[in-house]
C-alpha cells in the first residue's frame, strides 16, 4: 500500500510552514512532486527520515519559486551523494518541455560546475507531454496540462496498487478541461488558499486560487472519496485543520483531510 508523505502545505507567502510539496512512497522508494522554495526541503526530508538514496523520480509542476527552487537543492544534494559514491542509479526530473531549460539554467547559474555537469549523465531532465504516461515506481503516472492562467503547469493522475485513482490538480482551481484525467478519482489533491469567510482578507480569486468551500464543492461534484486540502495561508496554522474541516464538511461528505507539514497519509 502506498503512503503520501506531506513535506509542506503552505502557499508561496507562507513563513510558518513549508511550501506545498509531497511524495508518494511505495515500498522503500519515493515519487516526489515539487520541492518548495529553498533548502528547507532538506530539513523536512531529514526529520521525516526520507533518505535521498531512495528518491530517483521528481516531478516539477511549474516555474514558480515556491515549487521549483527546492529542486535546485535536490540536484545539489543528490550530486553530492553521487560524487561521494553514496547514490546508486540516476535521478530523473520530469516536467513539461518548456520547464527543462528553466531548470537547466537555474542549475547552471547557481551550482558548482561539478554538480551541473551531472545533468545529462546521472541527473536527467525529462520532458513530458500533455496526456503522456510514464511508469514510475511500478505505477502508471499520467501527466496533464492544468490550463493555468499564470504559468504553464502540469498535474498528474495515477491508479494506486489498491486500484483507486489519485489525482493532483496542481496549485490552481480544478478546470473541467482536464476532467477526463481526474474522473473517478478516489483521492483528490486540491489547493485551498483560505476559508471562504476570509476571502476578502486573502483575496484568493485575484490570485486564481480556491476557498475551502470551492474545493469541497469540486470534490463533491467529482464524487471523490477523499479530499486533501493544502497550499494554504498560514495565519490560522494552529487551528487550520479544525477551521477548514468545519467549513468543508457540510459540503463534502467524504473524508476531508487538512494535513500539517510532515504528516504521512495512508492511501488505503
């Protein structure tokens, strides 16, 4: 049975929790999705006992700083392991084709040459197309364009070992344009910027984000069984779980999860 490792749950401006990123763990290996905005990802991995040696697949969704800059630290840290002989195999970083050059340039400009030179040898930037399926950790991962209004961004969907579908919609509201990919999803991973009652404070719609109410209505309409809400503000962090569940539960009758950083969710 797979597990979901929640590395971070905050939006780009969050300072009291890490930016939203996560991994699917199957047996001893991880399929990592984004890496947040800095080297804080290394601390998260350390406290969650995630060994870099078991991360060979990373998916970078888009170019925004709170998702991509941590990738550079993953390249650096993996490169250090490779150079010292403590990393077997290669690191594969998947992204849409226009993001390949962005990651390559960031690595070239910020990393030592000895690490940058590993790209194309032991660290691979692999472009994926809308609707393309790759076998990762024995799972068929299908990538899709979320039709972002800001920067080109991809999400993904997969069927877990228990035959239940898991779909990640990226960090913008669900778009019916990709409904064929997320239909019949048992697990729906959806962004939520704030409570509906706080929309005048945080102004999610100006940033093209959702409220708890919006996300729960989407999950209800899609007949999801489990809904995970993240990519949130951090002003209500101590009570976020209670407040978000209180607002969303009257709308969505399935399992509503509002994880904290460093939680592990059983994908049963």
